[in-house]
C-alpha cells in the first residue's frame, strides 16, 4: 500500500468547510425530490390514474427498490473505496450520476410512471452511495472531541442548502402559477433547479477535500473487488468485538424507519390529509429545514458534552411527541407544531447518529463501517415507507391510521438504545485487526 502525499497533511478549515459543503449540495435532492415536491407530484400527477392508495404504494415501492440496491452495495463499495484509497473518486462518480439522473426527471410527465420510477431509482442510488462515501471522510478530518460538532455543522449547512433550493423552487412555482401553468408544466423545472445547485455546490468538496487513505500500488479491479468482499467478511466475523456498534445499527435501523417515513411521505400526508397545495407544502418544508438546521447545530454541540447516545434518546422523545401531535391534528396549527418538533428532532437525530458511528469506527476502515451505516439506513428506508404504503393501501387511502406505524418505530428504537454502551463502543474502535 502507498500513502498519498496528502495523507499526513494537517486538516485545514477550508477542507472541513469543503466537507460540510457536500451536505449543503446534496440536501436539495432529498428536500425537493424525496420530501417536498416531486414525491407529491408523482402520487398526485404522474401516477394519479392508479388511485391514491396504489400511487402511494408505488412511490414507496420505488423507494424500496432504490434503497435495496444501496443496501446490497454499500458495505462492499465502502470496503473497496478503503482498499483502493479512492473514496473521492467514487464520490465524484456518484455526484455526477445523481446530478444527471435528477436533471433527466424533467422529462417525466403525467402517465410516465416507468420513466419516473427508473430515473428516481438511479438518482437515489447515486445520492445514497455518495452520502455514505462523504460520511467516511468524517473521522479523517476530525478528532473524537470535535466529531460530533463537525457532523452537526454539516447537517446544519445541509438544511440551509435544502432551504435555498426550496426557496428557488418556491420562487419559480409562484411565478409559474401566476402565469396559469399547471403542476405538470412547472414541477419538471424544479428538477433542473435541484440538479444545477447540486453540481455547483459540490465543487468545493471535489476540489478541496483530500484523500488521505492508503492507495493500493496496483489498481487491479478484480483484486480490489476481492479485497473489498474479504474485508467485509472480516468485519462481520469481528462483530463480537464491535457489539455496541452492531446494537446501535439495529436501533438505528428501527428508528430510522420512522424518520424515512416522514422524509419521503411528509408532503404526501400534507397534501392528502391536510389539504396543502404545492406552495403550502414548500413553505412547510422550508420552515422545517430552518428548525432542523437549528436542531443539528445545537445537538452537535450538546453531544460533545453529554454524549451522542443521550442526544439521540432526547431526539426520539421529541419525535414521539411530534407524531402524536400530527396524528391528532385536524387544523393547521397543531400540524405546524408537529412539523417544527420534527425539524428539531430530525437534525439532532441524524447528526448524532452519524457522529456515533464515526466514534465506533476503527482507523482505516471508515468506508467499510460507514457502508454498514449506509446498509442500516437503507434497510430502514425500505421497511419504513413500505410499511406506511402498505397500510395506506390496506386501509383504502387512510394516511392517518398509517401514521401510527411511525410511532411504533420510534418507541422500539428508543428501547433498543438502552442496550448500547457508548464508552465501550469507543474503546473497541481502537482495536487493530
């Protein structure tokens, strides 16, 4: 193995900023495509002919298929990236892929279900793979004392990126509606806005973030794939040494199922249950992004003081309260209360979870272990939305009953956290194998 020239270079503020900027860049995709605009457009316009229950189920099946592909590939891609010292190269490929497939969603109109499904799957696979790879840089550019704070900064900046993307989309949607355009005419343009901002905002990351991992002296693809699978098998064999990591990943899979329900179906719920229009939904998600940014920033600092595990537990209590409010909301006021609680908890839960995985990860295996983190989050992204979609289908389009599944995931996740020992998990990250 050879070490790159930047391997032992000190980490600069510019490099940490460049790392955080990737969260800023890719957040527009989750915010607009998966959470606020395109998902509701898919259910209400593209697949409208299938009926609400069937259209919602179809959207959740699309998300499940995308995340299943990521679930199968994430640990191996991470292991290969570690062995080849090519995390940044992989990151560049996934970034270009997500930008390209997002832009192509412009051509998906009413009735183009197959085209929309294929493009969303491809874009989501690229997005999620890039998310895992950028997270794997975190332990390299931070210390155990600052990892929580830096992760929080990244999430906070990410929510601001999502907010900016939504603001640009809201400006265009408002203009388009004043011109008498229908959703089928103006929603496709929002996909171009997302793709453009992603491409521009990712440039600092691709230019300034350094690859510090050791590089294989002979870059033979067959050998690297074999090594990647071999290292993954070694990680799984050593699971007994990382008991707390795997227990936490099990808890994370459970409560993230609830989080993913909210992420991919919040706009659908607002549209179908609360009667929100496109502009109303955009404003709602913008406000949630603000509270999420505040939550990520505050919990990022708090977790370095009281520990990531306690922070996650606090956020799950907030999540439970928020879902109860949303379930009983019959007017906009209580629904807005629930939305802001969700924002606060969303930022904190995501930031603390990523930081805790970083603290439990042995040196030199960041891509591999964050690949397991990606596996856990993508498994939850399959289980959560599919559970919700199936309940909506079974209960003839009743989203309010389906929302109860979200509450169950958060309660179970909170109970599972009690089995994790944060101190022991950090100690086990120092082993050498």
